[in-house]
């Protein structure tokens, strides 16, 4: 699926998400955490740590990552990959800003392979 065929859902404004914080969006049985970095970059991940399904939305946002509040796994906001020695991935969703409106696609992005 590409940007032309994705369905985008208006989920609010940039100011609805605290700087270095998150807000959750529910879609059917799915909970997606929308993160905002200190420099207003926006990311969307399934609100489940790949380790023990901890609520990533309650974690600490820092340096393009979020630290899970349960066991301190560090997850890349861009790729959903666990960093360091930890292994695992959470689903990443496309999100974009149009003016001050946040738009989310509930079709997960396909992971890229590093080889």
C-alpha cells in the first residue's frame, strides 16, 4: 500500500500531543500510540512493547526512541525495532501532519530489511 491508496484518519492536532509524550488512538481492537518528539517529529507505533506488551505510550520519549515503562526496553520510534542487545519489533503506522492536523493510516508500514 502506498500514500496514494492509504486511508487517512484525522486524529486531532499537533498540540493534542505533549512534547516528548504520547496519546493513544483506538481503532477496532488496535491501540496505536502517537508520539511527539522535542523537535515536533510525529511517530505512530502499536502501543505494545515487543517484550511483554508493555504500554509504550506510558514510556519516556527521548532521542528518537521510547523506553518501555515495564522493563526499560528502548524502541526506535522510526522503525519499531528494539535497540541494543534486545530483539523484537512493534508495528509502525504512517502518520503525517497537514497544517496542524494529524492524519493516521491504520495500515502498518512494512519493515525494511537491513540485510
